[in-house]
């Protein structure tokens, strides 16, 4: 069996219980060495074969899985955060389908959740926004024109940018063409939940400068939106005059 496992955002104990068990049982682990905390490999058995996919091509990864599956080994493909975001897992799953190799997916805590925890923030605040936009700036990977940053910024929703820390001058300029203003709060979260995590808070008009000053060019999330500010409305769910399936209104 092959298991695609979400490693969580960084801290060794933020993998799921199921993910940890799969790591402990694995005969072969292929981990995304550019972002997965190597401390997670301490869960592996002594004789587990370990490969770093940062140094491998898709073909080589599939080759290791194919040979391991032929020997009936338990294989873990360990991805950072949750595999469903910028994980390049679909192409691996399709290759395994073609080879008739079975697999499962074990979710993980995405870094955008880790970053919110570190910021002690809630993305969806009543009266402000009920939407989180997860996106990236266009770099070597193209982004469809309909999803360009200025178009997404028109919503003024909470926004989380992955894979964009090296492109912040253009990110800042494009976001300012939408509904955000120079004063819209933003934060750069470097290595959320790792021991050397760093959080920089500021305003959108100084985003690029803040990253530059703090020497942050990668392994960071950019979060933007009024949810980082102090104004919002209380939720209806816990309001005293609001009845739900579980609680009668008390006033
Ligand atoms: N699947 C992953 C994302 C992989 S893409 C997830 O769910 O989190 C890689 C990008 O994720 C990095 O460039 C960075 O923008 C972000 N990232 C991953 N881990 C991070 C962390 N601990 N802190 C901040 N950003 C992180």
C-alpha cells in the first residue's frame, strides 16, 4: 500500500495520529525535503529506506514506489502541510493508477492553518468576510489570467498567498489594484510552527519592504485582509437571542 501523507506545517507533533502511525510502520519513506521538517523522520523504523524527493524527478519517485510496491513494502510519500494544496500529488496518483498500484491519502494540517494559529487569527469574521482566497503569485508556474491577483483582490476577502515570498513587490502592487488599500493589514509568516518561526505584521503598502528588511524570501505565507485588524461583528451562533438546533434563545 502507498500512503500520501500530509506532514503538517512543520512542528513534529502537528502531524495527525494516523500520519504518525503510517510513518512508524513504513518500509520506505519518500519525503519532500525542501519543506518537510526532517525531525518527522525520527518516527521511522531503523531499517526504513528514506528518499528525499527534492533531489528526484517524478519518474524517479514513481520508480521507487513501483519497485517497493512489487516487493509489497509499505510506502509513505510525505508531503508538507496537506497534500491537496500545491502538492503535485495528482500526477503521482495518476501514474499509480496507470500502474495499477493502490494508494490512499492521509490529510495533514496545511500551513495556512498553522499560520492562522501562529497569528491567533480567524480568517472568516462576521461583518468582514466569509471567504478565504488561497492563491499564489505567478512565477515559473503560470496562473490562469482569470485568477490574476488584481481580479482576486477585487473581493477584499481574506487572502493567503503560497509560494510568493520572493515576488512581493508585484504582489503588493497588484493587490492594491483591487479592494484592499494601502492600510489593509497583512502579515508574513515564515516557517509557521517551526522553532525558527518568524511573524512580521504591517500594512499592505509596506509588504515588500517588510520582507526585504527581515530577509524573508521563501518558506513563508503572505496573509492579507481586514481580518487581521480589530473590527468585526460577534457571531450569530453564540448570540443569546439566536436559537439553534442545540440551544433555545435566552433573551
Ligand atoms: N501543501 C502545503 C503547501 C506546499 S507549497 C501546505 O498545505 O501547506 C509550498 C509553500 O507553502 C511554501 O512556498 C510556503 O509558501 C508555504 N509553506 C509551507 N509550509 C510553511 C510554513 N510552515 N510556514 C509558512 N509557509 C509555509
